[in-house]
């Protein structure tokens, strides 16, 4: 239980004072000093309950309900004329916002008792011939008041729940990004550490034998160049992936397998007859894997259009099973090579495609098929395949 602060006390008074003025005979013309005093004393317990309401809503509501019922019953048989309403509404609102729907409905139901006592006290001041009309008006007023507070509280709770879920998703996304960056950092460390270590050793060896064995020094320098190129290629790949992750807004709204129809339309406009065959049941894919599968199809069709050209027939097969997706793209090579429109290309070619596939632990292979060309990519679902892709065949 949290400590009661001065702010809690002022909030309680801001509810109790108007409650006494509106639903108690505190300032009525015929109110005696004794009646005003017992009204104020009767309101003190509700102040205490309201101060505790924020820390323990359910217990606070129960205390306010008991206080309202007690005041109503005492007012029926004594000079006290005070039936709390605003404090009951505050308690009901607190329970509705913080508790489950079942508890909120129970609180609304039991609120009918103090509401009924309030109506009885008000009817006592109405002439007998007008009581039926007054009863209808009071019922409509108090029912609408309590129901509106209940609905408003439910709306607040729903909004808070949605906001909390959004915050949880954002926190999870941040954790995922942090974990991915840590993984990439470890990979970069391995790449750079290995390459630099080999290069330093080879450079030292080359320096020692530069005069006595130039051929051996030349081989060492060749190894240094090769290690440097390999390391730069790995660094370029990893940095490209990081740049892509930092700029999600540049992705096309049609990226992903859901955008294949638009992609095929663009390919067909170049004169290539492209068809898609899908086997198995398509599962719900993570966004990044869905985008990668789309890029595979996009790059494969890009190559068909560039290297085979109009008049070619291309077949794209999406073959699904429980653990993986295999994408096969084949053409018959019967067309005339032409230039592909820029919007159909990823800008990275097969090399960039391999990089994407490797990140997911997939495999990529290329092969000549008759007079045409074939590209096959396997992507694990989920990412369970180790990071050791199999690359076969030449680039187109």
C-alpha cells in the first residue's frame, strides 16, 4: 500500500465537499448547526476511504459503499440527511478502470443499493401527488449517471490496456534490435579480428623474407590482399544490413509476398511471361522473412528480364512445408535480352540476395537448365538452420 500524500487528501476533499453540498443538508435554509455538524462528521470516513482508493481500489470501493449505505439508512430514521453520490461514483470509476470486467459489473450492480437509498431520501421531500413523476425522473437521472461513469471507466481501461500492449511491443522490438546489433557486432569482431591477425602475421613474414625470398614475400602480400578483400566484403554486407534496419520507411508498401501480383504485372509488361505456382499451406511469416522471400522472387525475375528478355517464359514456385520455404525460379531462355526497369531491381544482384539468405541461415543455388537458368533458395521457418549457407553455381 502506497503512502497517503497531501495531494490524495486534497483530491478527497474535492469530491466530498461538493457531495455534502449537493446531497446533504449542509447549507439549506432550514438546516440547524447540529445537522450541519453531523453531516460533516458523517463525511469524514469517506475522506479516509477516498485517500486509500488509489492504492487499493477494490477495498476503497467497499469502504465507500458501506459508508454510503450506512449514511442512507441512518438518514431514513434520524435528522441526518446525507446520502453520498459523488464519492460512490469515484469508487465505482476506480474499480472499473483498475479491475476486471466481472468485478466492474459487480461494483455497478451493488451500487444500486446506495442509489436507491438516495432516491428514497429525495422522494421524502416531494409531495405525495408528484412522487411517481419524481421517481421516474430520479431513476432516469441516477441510472444514466452511474452507467455513464461505468462506460467512461471501461473506455479508459481499454485505452490503457492498448497503450500498455503498444509499450510492450515497442520494448520487445527494442530488445530485438539490441540483440541483433549485439549479434552483428560479435560477427564483425570475428571478421575483423581474424582478417587483421592473419594480415599482420603475413606482413611480418613478408618483411622478413623480402630480400632473401622475394617470391615467398609476394605470396604473402597476395594473401594479405585476399584477406583484406574478404574482410571488406563481409564488413560491407553487415553494414548494408544495418543501414537497411535503420531505414524501414524506405521499403515499398508492396514489399512482402502479398505484393507478388504487382511484381508479376511489372515483369509481364516487359514481355516476359511469368507465372507463379504455390504448393503447400502458406504460414504467417515474420515480417523480415516475408520481405526476404519477396526479394528472392524479385531478384530472380530481375535476372530473367535482364539476361533472357522479352519472349521468355519464367516459372516461380513457392514450395512450403512445416520447417522451410523453397523458392524456385526457372526460365527457358527463349527471349531477347533487354534492360529491366529500375523499379524492379533491388540494386544488389545475386550477391546481395545471398547476403540476405545467409542472415536467415538459408541456402542459395544457381544452375543452367537447358537453354535457360534456374535459381533456388531455401529459407528455414523459423530460423533454425545454422549460419552456414551452401552456395552453388555461377552468378548470372
